[in-house]
């Protein structure tokens, strides 16, 4: 399998795509074709455990590796999830099936890809002849940083350094990062906001003196952000897995089409659902859910993407995003893989903050997707409703998706079974969930989680409960202009 750039430049192998992250022409890597998974194979997979399903799907895309290699990587990655597994299904009323993707080490769905990426990346580096250690740089607004640190912790041949905005993440998220174990991890607070941290990381990547300095230390720079093919491919698996579980449980008959609803930020998770559909998973509609940063809802309804709008801070912060990078891969398919059209739209976005797709692409989009969004009040009301009516606790991101599904069903009357991606543990957002349930919020996040557990009978996950007791291992703080200097100093620290 080879990988094309959405902007028409040189193709690459899977290993090259994973090591490079971004194509040289600035485009994103997409598979040259979508391998087919037929009804017979789906029936076979229904009897397999998650790890076998994962090795099977990944094997179609990552042809640089043997099936044994992939199975080994998958096994070590997913041994880190709790006893419920990677993607258990929870049945709710009305044919709603929630895929709980948050039972990994950092309690968000990003663990599904970021526990596997270190294995894929080190194997890819070897396959492409990279002899140096790989240094992963991450700028984070919260969830990605911790998931990357946790994934790369103690993985031989790798180091991982994360920059986060000082004061710009929740107390739980900060503690999750600064208590990170592993001699190969570093965490640095930046005196600035997320954009400052992200700009600083990009500057390090494009600074030739930095590259030379790291090379002298035997280090090659790489990134773990969500446009990397190594993060996208593992996400395709759980949509297949959910359908197989429904087949196994008799919730769907072979060939029955389902809908899929995904709380969306950078468009990686829902794109994976689209790729699963292209591979033959029986899907009728993809429902793209947004919070009040509803640029995608408007785009899906009008065909016009316009990022020139106010940015809202919400209780679902991982969806607070106005430029969804992975949408470029979807555009590439919508226009029949016309790289020149994609380049034009991306130029429009960069120069004017907006673009409009043509009639044909819009018609293709209409056939596939439905967009809806939830306000802060609607999100809180949905958290309360799910608890009141179904005794089910959801985090704000998942609640946004459940509200969007409700809107879709009301507008279209299409009530076929729908899987909803649940992307974070409700205890990761204990304050917002407590407030939505009408509980008092006059305490720190940990006390609120304890009270929430008491009230609901759900257990606080260990990864949250243990945080206040863990020793702080990372204390570096720097100004945005000192990020490279501070990183070099931290790298040399024993
Ligand atoms: C990252 C994230 C999302 C958004 O996923 P995308 O792939 O960026 O669309 C949704 N919910 C949670 C909890 C996340 O961490």
C-alpha cells in the first residue's frame, strides 16, 4: 500500500508516511486505495477479540510490517487498557450503542492511537533506515500531551517532550502531565497560551540549527499530532469492532446499515469512520457533532467553510477548534481526488480564512454526512437527561454527540441503530458533569469527583484518584522565545 499526498506531491510507503507526519508539499498522506472488507470477513471478525480485529485491519494498510510484527505491537499497546478493553459497547434506549473509548491509561480516546503509535513509529524509523533515537515534540491543550507521554513512556529508541500553556489546562490535566514517569519523558510549561506553545514547537521543527543540534545528540525530531497516519489508522478499527460486536449480540444482521455519530474537533475520529465505510462497513450516515465552535455544522449544511468567527471556550475543550486539519483528507475524496482543487481550498483558508466547495463535492457530502451542534446549555441538559433516564454518566464531549443524534433523528425520522463514539471518561471533566447534574461545585476537582462517585455509584478511575498523591517530576517553565533553549537543557538533565 502506498500513500498519496492530498496536494498531489510524491507518494510514500506507510512507514515513510508515519515517520514524516506531513507530506513534503504540505499535504496529508492518504491511502492510494481502500482495502475491501466483505460480509464474510465481518462475520469472521465477529468471533475475534479486539487485538485480532486490529491486526487484521492495520495489516491492510501497513504493508511494511509482517502480520506477526503488527500483532505484537497491538498486544503490547492494548494490554494497557483496563479489563473492559479498548472499545466496549454500552447499549442505551432506542438502538443507541455507545463505544466507550476511554478505558485506556489517560482516560480519553486518544489512547487508542497513542498507545500504539510509539511501536509503529519505532518500527517505521527502522524500516526507513533511521538510526537515531526519535524525539517526539508535542504542544498540547490538555489531552494529547498526556496520552503521548504515557504512550512513549520507557519505549526504547524514543523520547517525548510536551509543552503546555501554563494556566491553560485543568488542574487534573496539569497534574497528569507533571507527574509523568519514565526517564525518556519531559514536560515544560510555557508562559503563554496554546497558540504560543504550538507556534514555538513549529519554530523548533523548522529551525535548521535546532535540527543540527539534535542530530549531534543522535536525535531525530518527529511529531505525534493527529494528522499522522499512525494515529488515524488505529481509529478505523473500533468502528469495525463495534459493528462486529453488534453482529455477535444479534443487534444487527449481516448487511444492516447503521449510523455513526462522532463528537468532532480536528476531524480525525469521524474521518476514521468514513474510511471504515469506504472499506465496506455498512454505514448509512455519519453524524458530525460540534459544540458552539460550530464551523463544521455550517460547512456541512452550506458547503462553505468559514473560520472567521469568534472562538468559544466550552466545557468540551477538545472540540474547541476552528480549523479542523483532517477535513483536508475528506475534501480530497469528496472532489474525486482532485489535488489541485484541494490546494485551492487550502490556499483560500490560509489567505482569507474561508473557502467554498463546488456543487458536485457538496452533493457527495450531503449523501454522507449530517452536521449538528449543541450549545453549552444543551450539552449540560443532555448529561442530566442521560443520567436521569438511563442511569448513564457521560462526559461533555459525548453529551454533545448524543444531542446531535437526537436532532438528527427528530429532523429525519431515521431511527436505525446508531453507534456513538464516547471519547472521554466523565471523571476527566468532573466539574462540568457535577454542575450539569446540579451538584455543588464549591471544591477542587478531586473532591468533586469523589462526590460524583458517591452520588452515582460509579468509581473514580485510578488514573484520577491517585493524582494528588503522585510526586511531581517535571518543573520546567519558560517563556515562548526560550522553548528550544529550555528543551536542550531538559534533554541533558539526568
Ligand atoms: C480529541 C478529542 C475529540 C475530538 O476528536 P477529533 O479526532 O479531533 O475530531 C473529542 N473528544 C475528546 C475527549 C477528545 O480528546
